[in-house]
C-alpha cells in the first residue's frame, strides 16, 4: 500500500506539472490584460501536433521535438494575440481598460478563435486520435526499489521544473520580465513611464503559449496519442488552478495545480477515472465559496 501510495503521488505531481504549465499561461495573460484567454487550451494542442509533424516528417530527436513544440506554441500565441485581442485594445484610456463590455467581448473573441483552431486541426489531421510512433514513446519502466516509474514521468517533472525556473528568471532578471510585472501591476502607469505595452503583451502571449505547447507534446509522448480536442480537459483544470491561486499569482497557480493533480491521482483509489475529474470542479466550488479572492489572491480582485 505504501509503494502504491507513493506511485500515485508521483503520478499526481506529473499531472499537476502539466496543469501548472498551462495555468501559468492563463495567469500571465490575465495579469496583463485582466481577461481570461479561452483559446489557451488550443496552444497545448498546437504544440502536440507540431511535435507530431516533426516526428513524422523530419525524424528529429526528442530534444528538438520539444523545442519545436515550444516555438510552435509561441508563434501561435502571437498570432492569437493579433487576431483575438489586439483589435480590442485600440482604446488605452482607464475607462476602456476597466470596461466590463470590453472584457466580455475579448473573452468571446478568444472563444471563437478557439473553435476555429480546433476545426482547422480537425480539417487537416482528422478528428481521430493520431498515434505517436513507438520509438518516441516515453513509457519505458524505470524500477526504483519496489516501485516502478516511467521515463515520461521523469521527463515531465524535470522539464517542467526547468521551464518554471527559466520563467522565474525571465520575470525577475530581464527587462521584458520586469515590463510584464509592471504592466500587470499598473498598465497605465507602465505606459506613462515609457514601457511598450503592445510589445510586452505580445511577449506575454508568446511565453505563456510556449509553455502550453511544450506541455502538449510531453503529454502526447507519454500517452502515445493526440487528438484535436485534447486541450479542453487540461485547460479547464488549469483554469481551476488559476482561480484557486488567485487569478494573477504564478506561485499560487503552480501550487494549486500540484495540489489538484495529486488529489485527482489519489481520488482514483475511491472512484473511477472519469469521476475523478469531479475533483477539479469540487475545488472550484469550494474556492468560490470560502476564498472569493483565491487562496493566494490579492484583495483588489474578486474571482
């Protein structure tokens, strides 16, 4: 029982890291624009399919495939910002930035782009599951004493930690990271002191989407199959982690994503895999009732 429990913890941490990579994209974009990007799950899917294309046509090694997914996610994120978000940023006055109608229009725009991307992927790749060639799968067993893990679990955990560490370095030790933090705190003030708001927002979309794209291909390599709607369920759980974390807190989103992943994994001891998805929705309801600003959220913004 102890060995099984520990394996479930590791499984949950791997799933939680995937949720965390997606949740960071949600959190970054919400921080600078104060809106939810409902097309973010499609960046996850685009990264997975970009990796599959590289596998089938270029026969690249694993490291380059992950880099290709990062690049594809970043490019898709920049395109998403240009199409779905920039048209609604024509007015930069304080009233427009705080306009509820403007935020709702942006939300619906991202939802529409999400549907279009999903339909385009189905058109070019089909609606069926696409299998990953066997030599690229990351499910080789790694025995550790009485336990048995897989290469995919270690890749997801290790790569996620490296990417999260890199993100923290970018946010706190680079000019673009400081700009993201400044605009997240006070967009008008950042504009008045000479920061390029448009360029910073584009960089935010690129960084967040790159993390989502990398998560998509790692999950595809671990499970061995990808499909056009694969981004829906993980993005919902990442959204729940963002809400639990307080909407604009990156450490909060990461911690809550890990909690969510571990609780989901342990819940399979008491219910079937399908019903374990209810864990995320239960956490969301409890957070909205008892922590309306989120567990790590600031007082200024209510969930």
